[in-house]
């Protein structure tokens, strides 16, 4: 039977207790397994996951090895291998609610104008994090909301992130074509220990390129497993810097930053106090995050100027 949706898990040296929870949640989905396939993309892990992880519980499951390191190459391989017209990317720390696949399929049928959509990513912390970290949770993939939204133009309230994102095959293929035609887009994605993050947005915004909508739906929920290290200041600073870098590159690739850059634009990219006048009234930690953001933008600006030379 041709699957109606493809679940794609991209993973590199996964934390096994987390991945086991992810797979258990997929086993317990209310949508019949005959209606969906499961692809586990082993992205150059040190040990072959096909030897260690049993997928025999699923009638349409496959182990796939992708040797090119990086989340984007792994996703591209998943897009290439998927048989269904609806793809759902599940990270190796995403525990889907039991009705996630069923609800995603219903949204696909009832909202034909959508090209990509997602839902709530609720945290499950290994240990209770410090209160000060909450303002940065969105940068580590935590999103809570009460109302569903969709839009034909990029709006954050209607823009899904990579965790549990649902995307039509035509949009995914168009995204793959974008990368084939412009390898600079590979600069956006995570690879090994590099904490870049805007490849998700580039893929999602491809829906708008095709004149389709994106959306967020409150009835799509998953638990995002959070190890303690992700709530440490140094890790969050690296995430903040990486996001600023890749967001700037993405703005350039999508035509929102035009060359040559005028002096005012360059200064706003470089100096945090020009982007946020409240900078001088922030505490020491907030200033550190502002400086990390500025560092990411400066590095991106250098890359843009070199690429355009």
C-alpha cells in the first residue's frame, strides 16, 4: 500500500534513551501503521544504527545511511527516499503526542492551501532550568500557543520550526532544487557541533515561493526532550550566535539584504545598541547575548561580502 505520509527521523550519534522515547511514541500513534512509512536517516553516526535499532515493529520502516554530515544533507536524503506526498520531519528528541500523525493528515486534507505547517513543541526538561533561561527557550525549539494561525506571507505566528514540521512533497522537492542550484544554502544548517539553525526556515519559506501558506496548529503537540546542557549559558550563547549568523545569511539569500550594503545597514548589523536602544540598560548577561548576536551577524556579513566579491 502506498503510504499517505512519510515520517523522517534524521539523527547523528543519537542519545539512545531519547531516541527510544521517540520511537515508542511513534509505535503508539493512533494512525494505522499501514498508512505511513518510517525512515530513519543515520547521518554518519560513529556506529551503524541499523545494527542497533530494531524497526521490525513497523511494516514500512527503513534504515538509510547518509554519509554527508549535516542536518540538511540528511533531510535531502529523506526527501529523496520518501514515498508519500506528505512528509513529517521528527527530530531524535521529539516525542509526538499519540494523535500527531492523525491530526497532521487531517490538516493536510482540510487546508489544501498549506505547504508547510507545525505545532506546539513543549519542553520536557532533564532538570528544572534556571528562571532566566525562559526568554531564550524559543531559540532551542520550544513553542507554546493557544490559537492556530496560517499565513500566505512570512509571519512568525504562522511559521513552523523543524521539530515535527509537516511539509508537502512538492515543497520539499522545490527546496531540494534550491539547494542543488545554490550550494550557499548549505551554510544555514547544523553540521556536527556547529549550532546554526535557519535551514528549517529556508525549507518552510519555500512554501511561500510556491504561493502556498504556512501555519501553526494548537492540536499538533510534541514533547521536546531537553538535556541540561542546552540550558547552560555557554550553549545558549552559541545558539544565539549561530541563529544570528544563519538568519543574516538567509535574509541575504532570500533577497532581503541587498548589495552593496549602505553604511547604516552595516552598522545596524554590527552594533547591538543600534538594533536595540535599550542595550545600555541591560544587565551583564543580556549584554553578553547581544554581543553574541552581533558576532554572528558580523561573521555572516563577512561571508556575504566574500561570496559576492
